[in-house]
């Protein structure tokens, strides 16, 4: 959709395990104005509520768009 190819045209909040991880995230701004460019962000969270990993892509401007998610597990010693 070409209507979201400029800075500020698609913005979202990212909430993981009820914690705001990124506020007002703009993937075009994060990619220095590029479209079709990979943007990598990370967050460390603890999942201990027995309800699995909860991720929310909250709509701010336009609909959130996510192409891939990688989840890594670290087990405490």
C-alpha cells in the first residue's frame, strides 16, 4: 500500500507482556526513510504469568505491519 511509504504514515505502539516497549514506532523513520528495508528491534521480557507470550501491536496511525518475529528463549540457571 503506497499510502504508508513516508515517515509518519504508519505508526504503532508495541506492548509486550503488558509493558510498553516502543511508543510511536515508525518503521519508515527507523529505516532512515527507506521502504522495503529490514528494521530490527529487540526487547527482553519475562513471561511468568502462565498465559504465554503476549505481544500487542497497537494502532496509532494506519494499521501496524509486521513481517517477522523471532522469539528466543533463555532459561535461568
